[in-house]
C-alpha cells in the first residue's frame, strides 16, 4: 500500500509537469498515461496486490489519480483543434447562404391587381390624407352633421380638434379630387380607412378600401355596370356573374350594392356565400347631383358614377382568408403563403 502511494505521488508530479504544446505532444501524453498499455492502467492493476482491509482506501486513491490524469488531458484538448493537419478547408466554390426574399403583403397584391385592372380601363390613381376634416369625409358627400348615415360609421375623432377625424372611407378622396375642378374625372383611390370597431375575425379598427369615380358628360348607369363587370371578370375569372341590388348611400342616387356569383362553390351554396350563391363586393351608384353642386359642377351637363370596395373583402374571396386579424399580425407563416403571387 505504501509503495502504491509513493508511486501515485511520483506519477502525479510527472503529469503536472507535462505541458504539451502541440497536438503531437498531447497524443504522446495520452499514449503514455491513458493508453491501453499506459501508466494509469498499470497502476490500477496494482490494486490486486492491496490487502483486503486497505482496498477501500486504495480504490479512492486510484480513482482520484485516474481522474487527474484524464482531466489533465482534457485541459489541453484545444490543441487538437489548433492543428491544421487533416483540417477541412471550406469549399469556396459553393454558392453563398441563401437569404429568403420578402413577400408582398396579400392586401398589397390585391390592391395592385385592382389598380392594374382599372388602369387598363383608363382610370388614374388619386390619393388623399388619412387624417381628414369633416367636410371631405362627411358634409360635402351629402352627410351633414345630423345625418343618420354618419351612425353607420363609428368615427375616430382627433382629440385636439373636433373637426378632424380619421377618414372612415376612401369616398373622402372623391371630394379631394372634385375640388381640384378638373373635368372629366376618372380615378380610383386605394387607401387605409379607420372605424371605431371592436377587433374580431370579421371587423377591424382599420382596413382598406378602393374608391372609384368617373365624371363626364353623358355617363350613364350602363357605363357603371359595364365597368364593374369588366373589373369582376378580370379579377375573378370570365365566368363570374354579377347582380345589382338597390341600396342607399347619401352620395349616390340611385345606389346599389353589387354581388358576384360565389367563387368557391360557383353558386351551389357554401360558407363563403352563406349558402346564397352570391357574395357582396361593393357599393356603387350615380353621383348625387347635390354632390356635384357642392363642387360647382353643373349636374345638367355632367353626370358620373362612383363605387367603393373593401380590399380585405376582395382578398378574402380570392384567397379564402377568414380572419381579418391575420392581415395585421405580421405572422410570417401566414405572409409567406402569398410568395407565388407577388
Ligand atoms: N363609402 C362606402 C362605404 O364605406 C362605400 C361606397 C358606396 C362608396 C357607394 C361609393 C359608393 O363611392 O358610390 O361603405
């Protein structure tokens, strides 16, 4: 037992004094102490000679020694990596790491498509401010202060000035365009609008619309129907059917809502069309003569039509998106699905 102790002490000193500087020196240490015929194995074999009553103490000594020898080796493991021998150089001819391209937002894809179709029909694009005043959003469009139609649109007002609000519809851009006084007018006005609605799958406090306005001499309801029919067949396919239902908007007379045959079931009934075969896509009508007068345009000489559609609605129909919240959650898993259409 005493000789075992002395031997372990001597070897411990030797291990501590061994400071390998290269991978090769480290390997020499490993072979000498930790190899199958190395000194650690040899010392461990000495256990056989230890008398039974001292085996416990000897076992602890030997175990500590073995751990020390192994730990010493580990503490130089960085030498293995530092060696260039056998190291694989990067293949510089490989193509670089791919950076995934961004995708267009589905609402932008649809808005671009709407604009593209109407541009082909001779419409230009007009824009207006999102913070509007009462005149452009309501009063000039035949909605004076006490008009009940204002209740249809829960408005966000700007606290500093009760005359200012976040526009509730892109119809306000009609007013902006008409006050410029240039005729004829043939524009579409895409943009964001705001309403004080509780956010849910079917409602949001901001969304997007696209307004259309055409004013010239001799514009008739037939022109309105033909223009919107051309739009719908371009947007949803040539077999799409349309129907107009009488409706009411303060800024048009007569007014209508336009439905298209359901693009999902083709008319036989499904959840998109609520089993009616038809889906509503926009409001429209002949521009009210009072509105023309508000902008010093002679209704005896000029007439026109207007329409307004929800971009989210068109996107929902095109891509079967059933929750409005998805558009503003910025979830890549949703957004990347539209890559192919960008
Ligand atoms: N501004 C209407 C809305 O937000 C949509 C609309 C309907 C616009 C009829 C029009 C129109 O220009 O003629 O619900």
